[in-house]
């Protein structure tokens, strides 16, 4: 039986392609994190303080997204929306699908944070004459974000790793570039080992970044 001989030379020669793929992965992840967090904030506020019909609409969206695979959502955005007159590039479809997907999970995470705030604080704010929007902005949001920040960071890390699935619609990112490299070099072990290392480094880097944000924005003590 012939043993496999690892050859990383062909991979190192094309390392710039992997670095470019890593940058694209970071871009997809960061953009969808920002948009998904915005969707989650709006959804959590709507479910917690909005009228019953709006809360029901958001709840339906959350359940629909959380109970269907991301790949199906990605295919729906990329292949189905053009039939409705909305044609998107693979990158645009990937951002939209990733943001909608994260938004559903962020909605429930942030709603849990809002519910953790003692009702007495909200009542006290009302007694001081603060309007609902002022109560949400000055009393609720920062405390809610701090309460669920670790859970949000965990979801963001999953989002970073989940970007690998957008290669299914030919969106160019790290996994898609790695797949093309495998077809060109026939060194699948070496390519995917290198890609796994890159993902590990990216996750650790994002983890340190999130810790830095925590020290900056949540320095105050309860």
C-alpha cells in the first residue's frame, strides 16, 4: 500500500488566492453581521413593544427562518427571487440570505435580553415622562445587549463559519476558492488543511475582536 505524500508547494505558490478568499469571507461575514444585527434589533423591539399584529409577523419570520436550512434560504433568494422581478448577483444574494438568516436568531437573542431587564426600570422610566423610543434607547437596548453579548458573539462566530455555504451559488469566498484550487492542483488534503487553519485563525481573531468590543462598550458594572 502506497503512503500519501503531502506536498504543500503548489498550495504555497497560490497562497495569495487563499488570502484573497479569507478577505472575502471576512467581508461577507462582517457585512451580514451588521445587517443581521440591525434586523435583530428591529425584530426584538417589535416583538417586545410593538402591536400584537407586528409581533405576530416577526414571530412568523423567526420561526420560518429558524426551521428551514440556510442552504434552502440561499437557493430561494438566488433562484426564486428573479421570478418575482428581483435579480441579484451571487454576492448580493449571499449577503441578503446571510443577513436574513442571522436576523432571525439575533431577534430571539436580543428579545431574551430585553425580557431580562426588570420591569421596574421600565416603569420608573415611564414615571419620569420618557417617551417609548427614549425608554428603548436609554434604558433597554444597552442593558439588553450587555446581557446577551456572549450569545450574540457565539452566533456571529457561527455566521463566520456559515459563509462557507455560499459557495453553492458560486459566490467567491474562501471555500469556493479552495474548491477551485483542488480541481486545479488535485491536492485536496493540503488545500483543505490550509483552509481549516485559515478558518481557525479567523475565528480566533474575531473572538479577540469581540472581547475588545466588550471592554470598550461594557466597561460599566451592574
